[in-house]
C-alpha cells in the first residue's frame, strides 16, 4: 500500500470512528428533541447538540414505505462500492494529487458513516422517544426498533448563528421567529459537504495538474 492509499484509509477510518462515537453517545444519552447549550451565553448557544433522526436522505427526503427505504439503502451500498473502486483506480493508475484523494476519501467516509446507521442502528438500538425516560438502549432484550437496512440516521449538530424574531415591518415574515442556519446534521454529513466543496473549489487545479502530467507523458 503506497503512501497515498494509506492517507485515504486513515482519513476514512478517522471520520467513520469519530462519527460513530458521537452518534452512539447521543443515541444512548439523549432523547429526540433534546438540545444542549441552548440556554448558555454566547458563543456556546451557537454550537448545540440537538438530537434528531433522519429516516430518509438529506433534508429528510426519502422514498415512502418499507421497500423505498430498502431501495435507498441498497443504492447507498452500491454507491459506496463504486466510490471505493474509483479511489483505488485513481491511486493505482492515475497517480492523482493528494488533494483529490483527500476530497474523495472525505465523501466516501461520510457515506459509510451514514450507511452504518441505516444498516445496523435499527437492529442494535431500541426506539428513541421524546422524553428523558425514552433514551435508546443498546442491544435491547426485545430486539431493535427496525429490521436490517431500515435504521434511521442520527443527526445532532445544530449551529443557530442567528435566532431572533423579525420586526413587524418585514414583509411576509414580520413578527415570526427567524433562525439562520437551521439544518441539523452529523459529522458524516460534514465530511461529505467539505469534500464536495473542496473538490468544486480546486477542481481546476486538479484538472490542470492531471493534464500537465498527461502532456509530459505524451512527450
């Protein structure tokens, strides 16, 4: 295994392990809707743990029914397999720049992290409710809350940079509560977002260097 492949494996393992540690702690210590730091002073209220579960894909979107969930899970598994093949192929045959592999590894790690939730969390955890006495139990005697491939993704990172009531004179939304950056996500989501963002920002640099390499080989 060359140094680039080792870096890729390290990034994937690090992201997946940290992601799962945080998710398991939240799942076994918090109930749905519970939020930490919300009554603390600045800047802690900007960095909350707010436990939610996502039954579908990003932003709560998903296909309805049991078979819809299974289809999404199988699609994710196939996508992960394709990404693993692509990264190995790039490292073996194209000798890409480190940045490209780092981005791909972050995206792959995020996909694996959320796929673990879908595959196993329904089997190994009891259902979580909306009160302190309904915190999930690990490996419950009565079995988990859902079959294999039908678990829910655990989300907990919430950064409400602005949480205020808009003035009455604001059209349409005056007098209503306004929260800037309201999505609740997890570390796996963050890895995917960072990987995609960096790949888009530096795509020209990756392409130019690869083209330069191909041109040198042609000469």
